[in-house]
């Protein structure tokens, strides 16, 4: 008895130790995998937070320091920004920084996504800003018609204040494109949208340049005359008054008969601006040369040419177009005085214009290079996005596999733990069965049957001897009851046991088969016979390689077949 107990305890203890070792090593592996995934997530999130902080800082200084905002935005990784709102803000902030610094928006290829996001988010202010920026981006790609249509399509669905802003942007486009007919239409639209006389007056002034450029100088003069007489005309000497007078002089200067009057107006303005910087005065000196030549006052024209030279300003560096215009005036003045054209001067003007053309070509090439860089950047961003998505998928997969592995691990560990507990319980039951079989106080029939069963199982012989390979094999079989493919009859030979039951209990098995032929399964017959022989539920579960719950289920099935209620003793039916 002592040998059996010692061997069973050692075997179970060894199994538990091995289980614990496997459990610890597996758990450490899973924990290390999860920690690696967590560290990767933390690293990515921390990088994202730094990019978000830079974006916030850039947006805060954008209005006052667009250069600083631009540098901050260059350090931001668009693909690591936390959400779509941040990405939309980044695209718009980058474009606005370029706009404020006078840079091309050719590389701002993300603006369309930003525009769509703000529209869907019903953020009207940001949406309008994104639309204007996108229109300028299209213009940088020489898609002027698309840019105009983009803004024009919004005018009907926006409130008046926003329509005023959008229309002003279109007006700027028309002046840049020198499409002055369109400019006049847009100005009339602005006048209709203006909500006060001051705004309407300022827009009326803006008509003068398009009218002159379209050869309608008489209309421009008439407009100026009417503006000087309106009730809210600017006060004499004010900036608005000077601006109107300059435009008036430009309109008058288009015709020889009114050129002298235009020259007098402009000369008065120059006198009023005597303290202005030389670079500002040159802007008035050059048209004075033209006006005096139109008026036939060549000496006055030469005087203003002299004033221009005295300033010492290199006009070619300041404005190449103005420099060429001035050279043409000088050539014309020489022709008026001498009756001959200077070929050298004409050649110089041609060279200047050629230089301007080359500069434009250089800018065009720079634009194309910037566009190519933008495409390369877009492709790089796309590839980076794919890599980030793959990284996230890997992280998610690692997390999923880790969680699934842990869940499966705990499921297996719980199952193995339950099996070990069941094995321990079965060993204890067998030990109790052995004690009961050898106990003199046990009923002789029960004791005889128990000893017979134990002999069939090989328990008495196995545990009576010292621990051997056979001993360990018997314990292994007991521990694996209900968890192996071992046939049931390999442990109990029922063909030998049924006759013993009939002999001890007055033909119980034979009577059972006769009275209830075909009613019960073989397993149910075995359970009924063992209960008749006085075996407990635990003992029956060990002998039949079933769990105690399975034995209870079989008992319930027997009661139903006999038409008995739950918990009724069906043995009363068989022994009646």
C-alpha cells in the first residue's frame, strides 16, 4: 500500500513540475513578443506626437512668421500624423506658408485631399482657404482655366462675405492673366456684392486700368471725372485721392491732346510726394517721360530722364520690364530729336528682352523641376505610406497572434490542469477501492467483485511490487483515463465480469437483458451492473474511463427510459 501511494504521488508531482516548466517557458516567450509589439507601438506613437507638436507650433506662428512655420513643417512626417484632420491641416498650412513667402505652390500636391476633408467636415473657413490654395496650385501648373472654374463654381452656394473673398481672388487671377474683359465683369460683380459705399468706390477705381488696357481711355477719363464728383469721393491729399489722380493721369495720357493735362497732374503728385524714397519716385518719373513726349515737351522728358539717372538706382536689377520700357522711351526720344533710330540701343533692348525671356524660361524650368520633385515626393510618400501600413499590419498581426497564443496557452494549461486533477482523483479512487477490497468489514460479494476488477486492472500486482517500468506504465494508463485512444475493454474484461455478477447477484445481468431487451446501451448496462454491485459514482467513472459528470448523464438517461423522475432510485425497479 505504501509503495502504491508513493509511486502515484511521485508520478503526479513529476507531471506537475514538467507542466509548470513548460508553462513558464511558453509564458516568457509570449510576454517577450507582446513587449516587443508594445515598444514598437509606443515608439511610433511618440514619433507621431512630436510631428503633431511641430504642426501645432507651425500653425501658431504661420501668420506672423511664415518662414519659421515652413521650417517647422519640413520636419513633420505627413504619414505619421495622428489623424485625417492633422493631415488636412498640414497640407493647408504648408501651402499658406508658401503663399505668404511668395513661393510657388507647385509642390503642394496634397491640397486636394485637404480640400475634400474640410468640405466633408463642414469646416467652411478652412475649406475656402484650401480651395484658394488649390486654385493657386493649379495656376502654378499653368492650369489657369481649372483654377478659375474651381473658385467660380463655389460662388453661388456661399454667403456674400465669402463670395466677396472668392471673387477678389478671381479678380487677381484676371489681372495676372491680363484678361481685362473678365476683370471688368468681376469688378462689376464685386460692386454688386459690396455692402457699403467706400467698398464700391474702391472697386470703381479698379476699373480704370482694364479700361485703359482695352483702349477705352475715354471711358476711363469719364469714370474718373464722375468719381471726383461723388459724395464720398476721397479727401484731397489723402492716399485714396493720390491713387485716383494717378489713374486719372494714366487715362489722360493715352491721348496726345490730353497728355499735357496728365503731365501736370502727375507733376503735382510728385511735388506732394517729395519726401518719398527714390525707388518710389522712379515709378512716377518714368511715366512722366512718356507723358511729356506725348505732349511734345521733349525738354521736360529729358529732365525726368536726368532725375532717374541721379537716383543711381539700377532699374534693370529692380525691374527688368521697367528697364526695357525706359530704354524704349530713350530710343523714341532720340528719334524725336534727331530723326534717326539708334541700332545699338535697339540691340540693347532686344538683348534685355532676351534676358527677360531667358529668366522666364529659367523660372519655367525651375517650376518643372519643382513639379518633378513634387511627383517624386508624392511617390515617396505613397511608398512610405505602404511601408507604414505594412508595419501596422505586422504589429496588429503580432498582437493578434500573441493574444491568440496566450488564449490557447491558457486553454491548454487549464485543460491539462483539469486532467491532472482528474488523474489524481482517479488514483485516490483506486486506492480507496483497493482499501475497500482488502477491508474485512466489506460485504463479501462486493469485496470479491472489487478484487476481481482490480486484478483485471493489474493494480494489486503493480502496486504490490517496487516501482518498475510496469508500475509507471500502469500509472500512466490510470492518469490518461478519458484522454487516450485506449479501448474501454482493455482495462475491464466484461465478458468475464458479467458471469461473476450473475453468480453473486442471482442472475442480475441475465434478467436485465431479458426484461429490457434492446432498451439500454452497453455502457448503460455496465453502469447498472456496477451500481447493483455497490460501486460508487467515482469508482464507476474510473472503471469505465468516464468523468463523473458523464456517469450522471448516463444515469439521467436510464431514468428517462424507465419513465422515472429526476433523482428517483432506478435500482428499486431492477430489484423489485
